[in-house]
């Protein structure tokens, strides 16, 4: 049991040393980070690629006309109820 307690205490000491080391670290001047513009360009490029993939899938599987075929009965029901001027 004492063996386990000694190991836990030594681990706690290492943990404290790591926290001290972490607190002493300072950012290096000139450290390269991604600027906001680069991140914005990456996001815009990802959106454009995503939209292209979606439109390509719609084109390849003819999904727009399949949707219209499914909605046709709804449209026909509506347009059959519309009153029309039948005067000549």
C-alpha cells in the first residue's frame, strides 16, 4: 500500500513541475500562426467545393426532376381549384 502512495506522490510532483514549466513558457516572437484571412479563405473554398459536390450529385441523379414529379399531384390539385376567367 505504501508503494502505491509513493507512486501517487511522485506523480503529483511531476504534475506540479509540468504546470510550473507550462506557466514559464512564453510565446516566441515571430511565431507563425494562421491569420484570420487565411482561415476565411479556407472556409470559403470549403463552402464552394461543398456546393459544387451537392449540385453535381443533383445533376448526376436528376434529383430536381424527381422532386418535381413527386410534387406534381400537389400542384395539379392547387391549379385545378383556381378560378379562371372564361369570357371571350
